C-alpha cells in the first residue's frame, strides 16, 4: 500500500501545476516517490510469481514513469503529470504489458496491448478469429469477468478488412487496443489488503495477457 500523503501530494499538484510550487514542495515529491517505489518493490515478486515471463530482478526504478510531462507537442502545457504511472514491462520492445495508474479518484490496474502496430494488430485479430472459443472462455471466466472490463474506447466503426460484419466475434475484432482494466478506489490504496487484491488481479488477467502474447508469438 502507499501512504495517504503520497496521494495528497498529487491532489495538491493538480491544483498547483507549476514549476514554482513544485520547487518548493519537491521534498514532498521525493518522499512520495520513495513511498511508491517501496510499494512497487513489493509488487514485482507477486507479478513474477504469476507471469514467468516477467523478470523477478526487475528494478522498481525502471517501472516508475517520470512525473515530468513532455509538453513540446501538447496543447496542455502543465509541466507535471498528476499521477504516478507504473509500467511493468515484460519486454523492452513492446508487447502485452501491465500498468498501474495512481491518481486521486482515478486509480486503476490494466494489462494488455495498447494501440499495437498494424502487423501485431493483424496477428491478434487472426488469433481471436482462429481461437474464438478460447478467447471467449478467457474473458468470460469468473475471476477475469468479476474484476476486469475490456476497454472499447479504441474501436473501428466498421468491420476490419477481410472480416464479415456479422462475424460472431466482431465486437472484439473491431478493437484497436486490447486492454483489460481493474479500478482501484483511494480507500483500497491505503489498505494492507491491496497487495493481495492486486495479486488476484495479476492472476485473473494473466490468461488474457498470455493469449495476446501467443498471438504475437512472444
């Protein structure tokens, strides 16, 4: 779990997103960062125990994303993110991964493939087409369906090329991202049970990640 002070810092940062405020409160940020890293250190072995492809020796510092925003090509010029982004990357060259997002009132854990490149997207769709029963069994399995929801935010308006609009799996085939997400309340973040909650989430989403990995032959 993390300390309430670490979440409070994000809330205040969102209301004072400027370099002057951050400079004054940087010791608070460093304390919050250390708090989050300590938590990530506890989560790494839990994920490694579930997914053999995730390295047990993963350095927590490699997982925690920078809080500094790249504003060069963005209309939003706020210099800092208002969240802690934690990426549990299995491979450095991409592929299905795990992500933990910590933000007041908007925290979640997610896993899958976000906006895969066209060749990878084609492979995932082919695997869903060829192994429809297996995919449905995974997403309908109780441990998965009771925890996770598939994201339909990145979806084609029409059937992808080569697929019948009446295909029984068309809702999945139209997806451009294959992400399963699990919401986390602020209260849950502060409870010791959060690690066990995430352990169950790792276990529940692993078959989904494994299916995507098999589609990409990774």
